[in-house]
C-alpha cells in the first residue's frame, strides 16, 4: 500500500511519524474519513472546510491548500488502484518538544491513505446499544474531529461487549447525541428527527446530505433535542457515516424497532436510494 506523507508517496510500512510528533504524544491531531466513488471523493470540499475550521479553532498555522490536499488524495487512489475506497486524511500538529505546548511545534504534517470499502450492510441493518459514556457538552472539542478518539473507542468497545455493532451516546444533559462513529436519525409519525448541533454531536457531512435530501423531497424534518424514550417508540432509526452511508437500525438495547425487522423502513429505504442517486450525480 502507498500512502501520502508531507508531499511524497511512500510505502505504508515505511516509518514516518517521529516519537516527538504531538499527535502521537498527545492526540493533537485532526482527521477526516471520506468515501471515494469512481476515483472522486464525495463532498470533498465540505470535508476540507470542516478540517480548516477545526484547525483554525485550534490556532494551527496555515494548512496546505485544498488543491494540494485534493491532488494528494487522487495520487493515493491512483497508486493503489482503488477508485472506490475509504479515504483517511490525517493532520498532525507536527513535531515538537516532549511537553504539551503546541507553540513548540513546527508545521502540521499531512498523511493520506486509502483502503478497500467494508463489506455491504446486512439487509436487516445494525444493532445499537446505549452506553454509559456521555458526550461532554461543556467541551468545545465535541464538535471537532480530533485524533484523540478515546471516548469514541470506549463507547464502541462497550457496545460491542453488549453484542451491538454501534454505540448510542447520550449527552451530559441526558438527551440523545450520536453514535461513536455516526450520526443518528429517527422517524416518528412520518417525520424525520435528528439531534441538533447543541446536543454534543459532530455534524457529519452525510448527516447534512440527508437533511438536504429530505427537505428537497417533501419529508418533514425536525432538528432538535431528542429524548431517549423517543427512540423506543420510533417507527424507524438509522445512522449515517461517510463510508457506510445510511445504516438502518433494527434493534436498540435488545428491543426491535418498528414493524418490519428484516429490512429498512419506508423513509429509511427512500433516503438510501436518494443518497445513492446523489453520490452518482455528484
């Protein structure tokens, strides 16, 4: 496998990270996970805009241009012959002194790699389990796709121990936030509902696409705080992520969701098709 690192393509087994890199030492890094279709990353501009906003919030030096990063992604896809792939773009704050002082770091490091897509989803979708770890509403890092991903990993580990494929995380006020690696939607009385951006979520690129598609196709949308008990009464639940797209949920905390437990519900199935049409079009 070939990867991109700071302006050049190298073998993935070649050492590239210094032991003094602050992403390695302190998790001081950012990343974006994207999906490529026929050699092009879907909504790349939005991913890079989110990355730039996060780096500005963290007061990083100027990043490489969007054009430079775009070309790096193309070169990785081409060199690995992966037109359809999961693409990971990682930015490290860079090498510095072995102390938690970002001011001692040089320029950020840029790494890109691509990997084959995961296998297709089962027809019935995923099981989800509510976990004990909560999204901290007092932390500004909740809305940043940080390389410090320990909370998400702990949540995923707890969910898997419960036999689920994904975690459901509440926030510190007790309302629904998101999955460990996904945003959440539910359908109730024909309305599409998702937690708002004050609920402790990372606003996903796929999430914004689904809201956009629903509005364009006459599906009523509510973006607001969501109580956990609303999920138990939901007609449908699904998750969204850039790589996995739209993921139907058939079971939450051991309880079946909706009436049809073998395939995606009506609105979920419709949005699956609309999203696929959008990716083909763009």
